[in-house]
C-alpha cells in the first residue's frame, strides 16, 4: 500500500542468498558488543545498526515487518524526554542488543525456510570464511564455482599484510561481498591444495577488478610486478592503489594508469564507487564503512617510505641563485557537525591563509571566503556551513541517490615570503554534511 503524500515503500531488491549471508555476518559482529559498556562501542554500534538496517531493507523491503521489528529494537528499554542516567543507558544498551539479536535470528530463520534445501553431495565441507560467515561447498551462500572466480583480486606483497587486511574489510563492508581474493588474508586465501602460480595466473585474468596495492614492498616484489604486468598485457581493468609511494614511483606502462591514494579519504571512497560501477554493485552509504576507511588510511600512513605529493616542480633557479628548500603543508578537515567544522593546517614554516574556495568535484567554484586571519605553522581555518550548503544543494552527477552526499573539494590559498600558492583538498560530504578529507602536499619555491 502506498504511503500518503509520498512514493510507495521500497521493495526488496536482494536475492535471499545474499541477504542471508549478510545477516549471518552481522549477527556474528553483534556478539562482540555483549558484556561491554555502551560508551565503549557507541561508534561501532551506530555503523553496525545503519549497515544492518540497510541490509534488511534490501532483503525484505522498506515496509516489511522485518524492517519494522528492527526499528523497534532500536528503542528497547526505558526513555525519558528529560534525559536518563548512565545506568539506564547501559540497561537500554543491553536490552537493545538482545532485541537486535532476536530480530536477526528470526529473519535468518525466515530466509532459511524460504530457500531450497542444499543439494546432498556428501558431508558439508567448512572452510575459513570472512567475518564469521560459514559457507558450504555447494548449495549455500556461495557456490564453489563462485569461490574459484573472485570478483576482486588484490595484488599485494605479503609484507603488507596489515594494510591488505584493512583493505579487504573496507571493500567487504562497502560493497557487501565476500568474493574477494587476497592470498595473505585469512578467509580470502587460495583454495587448499591448488598450485599457487597456476591458480593466481588464472585469477589475474578472470577477476572482474584487480586492485594493485602499490607500496615500497610491492615495487620490490617480482611476483606483484608480474601479476600487474600480466593484467596490463591482457588489457583488463585494474586500479593502482598507492601507499607509501607516489605516482611518480611507478615506471613503465603502469604509469599511464590513473592511480588512487590510500592516504586520502575521498580517493578511498572513489575506489569503492569505481569498483561498484564495474561490478554493477550497490555501494553502501559512507557511514557504513567509515571506520574501515580510517583503518586503511591509518595503516597506509604507517607504510615505510611514504612519499609526499608534490604540487608542481619548482622553476629552475639561475646559476648562482640561492634555492630555498621546499616544505610540507598538511590539510585535514576536523570537527563533526553540529559543532563548527574547520580546515586544520600544519606547515613546515609560517604561512598565512588568504582565501578558501568551496568546489564541486569537477573543480567548479560555487562559494569562497576571503580570509583575514593570522596564520603560523599550525592553525585552523573556519569552514562555514552556509557555504558548504551551496555545494550540497547543487545537482551533481556524482551525488548520492540516498541524499545529497558525495565528493567535493576545498581549495586553500596560502601566502609566505611574498608568494602565494593554492592547495586543493578532495573531500567527501557525508549525510549530515560532515566533511571528510586529509592530504599532505609539498610546497617547493625558489628565491634569488
């Protein structure tokens, strides 16, 4: 039945198998909240709740009883408009977790009844599965043939295990798929007993998307370079993802591919978007994967040998000229709404901000603030929500279908030593207009 004054409720658009897989995964993650203080897991619980609600809507429909029961579970316990004590908050948390669990188990049972029984081909063979999902060799969440042909292959060095693990988790949550091959990560390794080289050679060409994790370790790995070269030679789609290196460190034909940076929030979100388009998968809202994104970025920033991106090479100085060494400029958006947001600036020498532009991802400037403030080596430039709103309300091809969220840019003009330079920071606007983005730049200048 259609709702008065609005469109009809969204119906289910996922197959039962996929919904069952994801809800079992979320049920497993829910167990980690038990026995903890509500304040310990508040951010994780919010991400879990948003992701799980989205999965139930995809699986059963927006107006289903399953979705209604899950929404009711959120309000388990006692509430008061005047506020409640921390003791009551903890009791509500425990009741809420129990209600979530009951709702999930009921929905999982319903899906199991709706699905046909698995083919009887012998004893079930249980293999390691990502995030606690138990899968069988036939007739269950994934078939053996699907497992042999991953949609996403991550080419990486085994020395980058921590970063590769974080990347797998980010892709799994953002795209809601386990069809990922990452040979060093448990649950995503090669099948037991296969000949490694032959199997990888096959998957390098059969995977729909290959992500090359380019680090100082992988640049020194003959196996990684072989995999990327074979993929390039087959003219198949791949995305270089840089960590600890810059695009200028890539040599040969791979240098012509547009690379993304694991040090940049907006570019990591672009990795999800671009991969989802190739695979024709629905990319989940940024809030669902933001903690996983932070984990990728944090581990990328710890990668040995990280290079800082250079804005532009300095002009060659005349013979006998004194050349001043360049310095680093780091920009990061801080402060979640509704508190004022700001652009945090750290520089290797005192600088003064003169202008802040608010841009679409295409580079079109929609608003600007002329700045009259002191600078230094560390300071914050205010970000005005009224200016962000102009970008937010502008129709854009890369705007989320859920809300107005999506990529954008901030361009900061800094002055020092009588010279100015601009620094353009890619950002992502979340559903509450929180801006996410950070990046390091190199300012090289010369003086006579």
